[in-house]
């Protein structure tokens, strides 16, 4: 909320009675309201745009001749934990790419540590430069049958209902079956849009989800599926993650007609991809490269998510709007040169001025499984095999014979100190010819996942993660070939993003030594246990058809 003094200061800048705090001079503005490109200066006062025009003066001036100014980008749905770093390190990674706001679901860490994870993210958000909107995780665990490190019933989420919205509601069977706890959560947060997670939902089930308050979805796989959701009033998110990328499939929808109901999001994006490809800027240039109208694309990246989430003062470069600006040297390629956030130029000094990062020590020591032996991973042949798809969270339910030539045992180990069960199944598509890879990132309950061609290497990789507090590991021929420790909840590193990206590159190189066929085998492994995505999954009971 703005006070009278702030309003008065903006009026004085607009009326040229006093200089702007910061003047962005000489840029070409991309007006997302009209589609026009206009030459104008931006006069900033505090964290707001006070005036757009020419001839203004500023206490400080940012020369932007030759650059195009667009509003800061809004990531409509993300999990910061999937960047493998803490919120402060994630911000330092994505803000220079123009992402000045994001809607965050902390359900990954919440599956390990419960409400303490929500509080940690909210405390982090309070000290950050960009706006991190922390939602209340709706499904911890994803389904009641899962064994996570915590469970968050409606009563545990009730304290957050006053100032948070409900994050992606993955328990679709619970909604359709009128599960009392599911309905209690939806009712408690019914005054705000509920984020959705409804792959392949259609017909009566889609009607029921919309009637229950589910307002958006990021899991559509095809134009017909997404159109069906748009027709029933949902906003549809086009995703450019590290594993799941539906942007290319849904790009035909990104038109001026529909862009007011379409948003861009990253969902799960790792630091190596952000370093090498970008963040939302990568999604913007990919969409434009596929022939989408740049105005429609930038609206989906800036204006539409602000409207979907009720942020009235975000998404345009206009007086009274927040002073979040990305300055581009190439509009169609979305080449970000400078970023202004909350009226301040983004630089090392701005990051260094943040308050101390909240303590993540309570989330260490979360891998509590027993030592594992090769015999724990001796999987007998089974009738069905999980088929992994490149670039998709969907899997296939394959017959044993249909997966010939590429069948590997995979295992899920309960690692939170509960039952200690080990579920065994078989997977097709990883392509490993030797060795094993393991991960304590196992959406969404985050048990320990391992796949390999050798039970001894599977045990070696799994035990390495047990000993270091979680992360990713590669074992080949009885040696530990690569290890990335993620001691914070078994999900995040305490190191800077650059170091984590370099370690991740080394992991991928080691995975290639095993013969892994996937571009990102670790994230494919991490999503193998996700029980809310069709069609076949790895669980603590072994193979499950979804």
C-alpha cells in the first residue's frame, strides 16, 4: 500500500516539480496496452513509474539509447527448489534475465519439512529484490498414499489463508471424489484463484475442477486439451522447464486473440539451463522464433500473469505502475542488457544490500534411510515397464516385451526415516549401458530414486547420497564418478548458482559415460515417482499404473 507522501512525490515528478529518482533516458518503449513502440523516457520515483515522456530530469540517469524497454517478466508458476539453490541464489541467477516477479510453490521443501519450509520461503521473499509470491502448498504429499517427510492437512494450511493463495492442486481424484480434506482446503482459500495441475482433464472432470475453483493449469500437452481448458475459463500456462516443455506444442494458441488467458512459466528449471539458455527470456525468444506475434508473447510474459494473479500495478510501462523494467538490445531475441527492479538498477551492490538470508540449517540431515546393499536393487522381471519420454512428464505403460533392449531396474527408497521401504520396478528410455544414477530429488515426496545397469553401482550411488545429505550421484564400475551434494532438504545446495551449474555439467558428462540417452537423465529420474502424472510411475510399492 502506498502512503500519501509517496503519492505526493510521484505527482511532483510527473508535474516536473522535482527530478525523478532515476531517469531511464532514450529507450524505445514497447507499450503492451497498444502494441506501439514509442520513444520516451521513464521517470521513476521510489519503486514506481511517475511519468512517461520527454524532457524529464533525474537525480540519477540510466542511458538507454538503442535499447527497448519492456515490463519485467512474471513467471506464473515455479518451484525455486528445482534450481537446486536457495531463494537468494536463485534470485541472483534469474533477475538479470529480466524476471522481476514469480509465483512460487514451495511444495518440494514442504514435502520434506512441512510448514517450516513455507515459513522459510516467506522469510526469504521478504528480503528479496524481485517479488516472490509464495503460495500455500495444497498437496503435501501429492496423494495421501505417498510417504513424504511431512503431511499438510487443511488445518496446517489455515494460518496462511489470509495472505496466500493455494498452490497447484494435484490431488484431482480427491477433488472429484469430494475428499473432506481436499474440500476443506479449497474452501479455506476460495476467495483467491486456486492454481491447478490437471493433465488430460476434460469433460465432466474439467467442469468439476473449474466449479471447485481451480483457475489455471500448466500441464496441457496439446492444443485441443488447452483449448478445452480455456473454454471452461481456465488460464493456461505455457511451460519452458528443464524437462517438461509444452511451449512448442501450445505455441499456435499464443495469438492476440487468446494471449489475455495465456501465461509463460518455467515450473522446474535447473541452473545449468538458466545459465546456458536463460529463464523466461528463453521462453520469450523461443515463442517468437516459432512465429508467435511478439506483442502476444510479451503480454503472456508480463501483463497477463499480473492480471491473472490480481496484481493491478504490474505488467505495463505506465505511470503508477511498478518500476520493474527490462532493457533489451533485441526485442525479438529478448536479449536482456540491463534490469531495473523496484526502481533500482540490478547490480552486485543491490544484491549485497539485501538482509541476511534466512537460516537453512534446520533442513539439513534429511536423508535418514538405512545403508543399502546391491541385494536391495535385485529386481525380478515384471509384466509392465515404465516408458520415459524425452521432454515430457508423461510416461508410458509398456509391456515387458515392448521394452526389450532397454530395460533397467529402478528403485524408490523411503528416505525420511519412516517405513524404510524400497519399491522396485523397470524403466525404459534411460539408455544406461553401465553404472547407475541416483537422486534424492524425487517429485513430490522426494524419496531416493536410483536407476542403473548394475545393482552394486546402484547401491554405491544411493549410499553416497545418504552420506552427503542428498543430491545427485553417478557410479560407474564400482567408483563414484560424480556427486552433487544438495544438503538443504536433499533438494538445494548451499553454494552459489555458478558452482552448482558447473557441478551439474560434470554430472551430465558422467551420465553420458553410462550411455544415458536422455538430455537430462537426472530430472527424468526425479519425475519418475510423480504419482499424479499419467501413465505409469515408480512408487514405494513398485510399478503403478496411473
